[in-house]
């Protein structure tokens, strides 16, 4: 399905699961949809399953937005307590559209809790209380961290049957929402057909010996030093970055994060921001940009080297493409109804001799050297491999068998998702323009939005 078709389906107000391979334009499509809503005076709730993902999209975690916090599983008493929190009730009541990014990392039990909260505060008989829900993500990416944590508080679970549901798409709340599957088919990250075939085969569990041999041919150290290394564990990453920084003999510069707003909210932003609270740099330090700025010429994942400081004390970074950028501070927000509740400000940089596979999710890298010999989770190898744009940008130090495995439940579901997307596309294509516009206009009015004035037709 094309991005334009997916956008048109979103604009009808239907519940949607927007998915596709890395580089297919999921984030771009959602950004277009959010802009379309705001042009009509409709403010969506933009959330994500994790704090890191939330900082990428300028939103909040679904846990924070819905009020459920870190608690695993809600009892009737928990729901009742939430309905007494006016700020949560007001926020939920005003929300016509709920977007949940990185849905792969949200387990079924938590999704059921969110559904219960929205039903209790809006319409009890409608899935998610009647708001449009938009699930965004790719289940071949990293799965939920844990789905078997015990409850911290006593009480009967509302959804005992969801307590061991690994993936969101398995939850009854997902099935009742019955989202239209929009499986994006365009590819914007790589134009390397051989590499794309390997990634697609890895997703489908059909890697051949030829594919494996091609990957083995990339088992080498990069000749160029300025290539980020990906590892499965934090300990390896921290050790490499600190060791490499200490080897530089120049002056050390420290940049402290600035914050504004609620201490609790800023603490959450700081915890999940890819830029550190105290950024330590030296000339010659290898860095990675942690935010998108198309105006300044970098995106989340752009690599470079600190070459100097400007007259105003800002780091000057020369990218791998040779572009010199004077870096300004960037802001990360917790937003509510289009207004920031909390803000942190830091240079959108981090040391980048090495990063974890987990923190690389969502990035596009020109090149990466990765050690997947200790991969321990389904999807970890796929996430790492799909960060790079071409096979020539891949340097593989090692990989165990788990690195080349995808979760069997996800592989089975993916075939269904593709088929459902094809059916949705055919059905939507059969609709006339008049019918599609009528559905869109009806949705805008139901959300309390304003329809744009139609240009008069010239005789």
C-alpha cells in the first residue's frame, strides 16, 4: 500500500494499524496525518510504547498519557481511582485521535488496560471509548521487554486472560478495535536490491544459504574509523565510548541539559532522551545526532566528528558527508493539547563510537559495525541489520543463530497483515472520491474540527 492510500484511510477516522518494513515511511505518513488533523483544529494524542520512542515523536508514553503509569494489570479499584483524577479524565475526554507508536514494544496486557481506561472515561461499550486509535510499528522490531512481571499491588486483574499475551495484536482489545491494516510497500531507506532481499527474507524466515554467505562476506572491520558500532548489551557500549573519549588528548567540554516544567515530567524526558544529561565532548570525538533537523541538514542517526567550537561555544560537527554543522541546542517536550508541559534542552548529540541495538531502533545509518554474537532476543538482529541503508555499509563482526531469527508468532501474523492490507486497499480503491470525502468530512465534524473552505468552481 502506498503512503497516500494509507493517509486517505486514516482521514476517514477508521482505526488503523500502520505497518511496513523499515524505511517504508511510517513516521512520515503519521506526521502528514497529524498535520492534516491540526489544519482542521483537531489535536491528536501522540504517544509511544517507550520513553525513547516518545522523545523521537515529541509525545509522551502511553503509560503516562493514560494515567496507568508503570503498573502491570489494572483491577476495578485501580480503574475507579483513575476516574477520580480530573486531569486524566479531562485529557482522555478531549482526545478524538490516539496514536501509539512503536506498538511492537507494548504487550497485550497493557493495551487491554489502556482500552479499559478509555472505556471508563468515555463510552463503555465502544473499543477504546470510541476514539480513533492508530497503532504504528513493525512487530519484527524489538518485542515487549517483559509480559510476566508480577503486580506490585494486590487486587483482582480486570483482564486475567491478557496476563501472558506477548504481543499487542494478540489482545482482545486489538481484535475488538479491528484496525484496518495499512502495510506500506514503498522503500525509502535503501536502494540496494540485494540487501533488501536479505532483509525481506529474514522477515519471512526464508533465508537461504546464499543469503547467509552474503552476510558472511561482510564479516570484516571497517577501514574507516568513523563507523558506529552496535552491541546487544549496555556494558559493551559504555566501555567503548568512555575508553575512546579518554584517548583523545584535547580539552574536555561539558554541556549540561537544561530543563523547564514539572520535575516528574522532566525526569522522564531525561531518562529516555538519547542525548545525555551531561554531554562530554572533545575535538575529535565521534558523535551521532539524536534528533531530526532537515533545515540544518541532519537526522536522527547522522554521524560525524567534533572538529571545533564556534565563537558562541556551540559544537561544530563535520558529518561523514563532509558537511560542517554548527550545532544548536534542541528541545524535547512532553506535550498536551499542543502545549509543552515540560521541556529539556540539550545539544542533539551523543558519543557514537558505540550504541546499543535497542537505542538504534528508528535510526538510519550510513554504516555500522555490529557484533551480534551475543544477541538474546527475537528481532534484535533484524533491528541492527536494518539500520544501515546498503550492504556496503554493513560490517558484521559476528552473529549467533538468534540474531537471524524472528518470532514465529510474528512471522505467522505478518502474512495475515499483508493479506488484510491488500483487501483494504482494493476495497478503498473501489470507493468513489465523493464517498471518501464524505467519510472524511463526517469524521472531522465528529471530532469538532473545522472543514477547510472549498474553492468555488469556475464556470
